[in-house]
C-alpha cells in the first residue's frame, strides 16, 4: 500500500488552497486542538496498530464531503493506514454504524497517508449524502503513532471507541474514551449557498455540564435554532471551545490569541465570528481592569482582520463567576474585569452585534450570579444542559440575516 508523506509545508499549502472557492465548500463541523494531557491520552490498547471510531454531529448537510486530519502537536510522524466514514447509529452512545453506509476515504488517490510532525492532511472529496445534524462515524486505522505529545480535543462530550487491529468490526468489547484524536474538521459541498459561524471560547463553549453523547452544547442548540429559519438554515456552527482556555496566557491549550488565526479564519466559508472568552483570564488576574484591556486589544485585532475579509464579529458578554472558585479569594478582580469587558462589548460599537449571555443566564433574584436553576454541580461557573439550551435558543437569529 503506497503511502503519502505530507510535510508541514505541503500540508499548509494544501489547507491554504482548500477554501479558495468558499461557495463550493463550507466547514460543517470542527473542533479546537491541543496536546492531550497525560490523563487524557488514549486508554489501552492505545491507537498504534489499532482502529479508532469517533462520532461527530454535523451542522448542515451536503452532497460531498472531505475530512481534515491533524498532526499539528505531534513531534513524530503519524501513519494512517485507512479511514472510513459511515452513518452512526447513535450520537455516540455506541460504536455501531448503519449497515451499508460505510465509505472509504482516500488521500491523493491512496487509502494510506503519513502526516509529518506538525502536518495535516485533507481527504479527497467523496460523494456522501449528508443530512443536517446527522451523526457521522469516522474510523481511523492507525499504523505508528505516538501518544506523547498527541493532537487531540479532550472535551469531546462524545464517546469514542478503540478496537484492536486493523478492523471495522467493533462488535467485540471496545475500549471507550470521551476524547477526540487526530480529526480536526469536516467540509461539505452544501445543497445551497451556505456559510459558517466560528465560535472562539473556553469550557462553557466546549460544553462542560452538558450531557455526554447528548450533543447539547449551546452551539448545538444555536445550530438547531438556525435550521428552523429559512433565512439561516444554511449556516453551520463551528465550536472552537477549549476547557480551561485563556485569551492571553496560561490556561489549558494554546491561547485564544495564538490560535484564532487558525480556528477562526482557517475553516471554509466563515461569514460570522462569535467571541466568548475571558473568564479564565479574569479569574486568575491580579488586576482585572488591566486584563480586560489586554483582552480588548486581542479582540480588536480579530475584528480588524475579520472585517478585511468581509466577516462580521459578534461579542458575547462574559457570564458570572460570582460564588465560584474564581470568586473565593475575595479580591473582586474577576468581577471588576468582567464588568469592564462586558460594558465595552455592549457599548463600544466595535462589534457588529452583541450576544448578551451575561443577562440571558443571570439569576432572577441576583443578576450578578448565574441563575441557580442552570448551575452545573453548583460550581457557579458552568451551566447545565437546560442553561445551554437557553443560551443557544436565545440568540437573535436576525444577527445572521
């Protein structure tokens, strides 16, 4: 079996040309990438020499698709022996697929591909009638691959499955892990002219507090809401949330400042951006007002670049952390910085629109706290599935008309 070696330079060139005609391709699903921490690495028997099935739920449908794989954080080559896609039988609760729907992918006409350290690979287009909000199973057959460091998305909120050997048979007990590895995005050739909404966020966007295999993040709920309106039904929603992420420095994963170019401007067909970060920066700050000013500067850079590309940017206000571990030191810096940042988002006029998550999620008796009815594990920071449903469905669809 012939293998294709994609160097980093070739991978970048491939990705730069992948979206030259955004009217032809639109990214329907994507995820933010980082290095898998030790406790988030694959369980036994591991990926090397084995088959790994991951489930995703797309936004909009199409007639063809192509898959993006990433080795961006690996320091050694990753050998892929083959990849198949199929309709999944569930949202991730099992590895089962719908019989007769399995389709192999190729890379430059070959089943196998080897990604160089830091490289990426894009499959050849394949005919596949993909429906909106459909569950898709992606099965990767690995050759050699290192799990340290390993390119991943830890907070998948969706179960993935490892079967031993090069196989498509997951009927035997398979190792289960709630993480994604190697996959980064999926493009479709849409049924009608379409576009994408890219969301930069932290754990609240990543979906901490949602239902595993429930596909009920606020971005999922926004997608479902958009599909109900003929004027927005052809917009995909791309979730670039990372748990523990910061805009400026520290936190988990690459910072918002360092990753926004890839995440917000890399996908195909991006027409809108939502910025919803900052709570981790402010929570660890000794000077909330100064931190808010630094976040504003990054947001201004994003707005400036987006506008040169004809992309609109919406600012989402930071939700409350009052009562959380960020509030327990009693410094009040998180609150000071949050108030300053939110006032700027609401009143500066620098954004093309505002999504006021702070007010949407505020408690009826104390608007400076999250509504207790929507709390996840009473941590006063993350919401439960009902809270995320409210967030997603409360966004004014007219922003996207």
